[in-house]
């Protein structure tokens, strides 16, 4: 699918050709959701495949872009001319509440999404149907957010443009990301998982699964993967060494305390786990 567009983008990127019309075509396809920076792939161990050529096209746009003044409402700012904020209409079917939100050119926001202020959605990101982006949320470049996801206030969903082959952060359908959490470095949050408030997940962060008595890590080329239905809360583990023991020091550790079943919604599962 879109093989011809991919070939043209790759050629222009590698040859250093100035082709603004090609970049515009790619950004249009990203906004419509017919092209994505990463997409589901059951044959891959992570369940996702990176479309590196999409990132090449975005980087080509930055290479070609000229720094110009732009206006967004009553605010003037400076940015690359190929990446202005998106302008939505009622026909787009999303609700953007006033108060400082910006959704950049080349980001896909599907019908039914609610965006509370202030929120920033960067180029190449995908936000699925009926998802809630609460106040002070960042959705980074090329991050992929599924349908019916709740991203709570103060959350940061990391993005990545380079290296072009790196997997962006993925949050699959029906997940809940609790307030002031951070998901970074290509972490994959699988379907219906619950990330409790204040949890920070990165590629170097091990997750301790109390239910199955195992430690989950990013291995080789694979990202850190939060299992389907997992309920993850912020915990701690003792730090090693005599000094740490003397001062009773502990290190941060995300912990899976339970798994949701089909009868429990995300809020109920999290409340039960914290109790």
C-alpha cells in the first residue's frame, strides 16, 4: 500500500531533492490516516512495524522548510513553513476545547477525539477514534495512540523522528494512561493496559510482574512491552549496597499488580489494585 509514494519519498530524501509538493502529499496522507509512521504487524514480535520512509518524508519537510512568522489566533510564532498548526472544522468530528492547544500539520486526529487545553500533538502522530487527550498532554512526533484511549492530565507520550528505524511510542486501543505519567523511547503499551498515575516507562526501565513472577525488559531490538490488560503502578525496590541499606534507600520500580478481566473497566481495575 502506498508503495509508489514511499519510493518517491525515499528517492527525494536520499538525493536531497527539493520537492515541497511531495512533502505536502505525505502530510495530507498522514492527516487522513491512510499513511502512518508505524502500523500494526502481527508478524513482528512487538506487534508493530516502523515505516521509516514516512520519517524520511517528515525530515525532508524540515530540511526544505523555511522559518517564517505564523499566526494562530491572537498568537504569533516562528516555525518551518511546511508545518503550520492544523485547522479543524465541525466536519472533522473532534472537539478541541479552547486554551492553548496546538495540533501540528501531519498529525492524524480521528473523529470523536476530545482535546482538552493545553495539549500539543506533533507531526506524524496518530490519535484514534473516541480518545481523550486531557490537559497538559504531549503526544510526540510519530507516536501512535489507539481508539478509546484515555491520556490523563499531565502525561507525556514520547516521540521519535531519528533514528528513522526506531519504533515510536505505541499505546494500543482501550488503554488508560494515568495522570502525570511518561511513556518514552518506543515503549509499547498493549491493548486495555492501565498505567497508574506517576508511572515512568523507558526502554531501560524493567517492569516487575508480581502476578506472573517475572521481570519484563527491552531485549535486543525489541522495545519495552507492557502486556495486554496489565495494571502498572509506581513502586520501589531496595537499592543495593551497605550505604543504601544503612539509609534504607529504594529505587523506583514500575510493578504489575494485577491484570484486568473483561468485566472490569480501567478505573475500577486501578482503584482495586491501589487498595
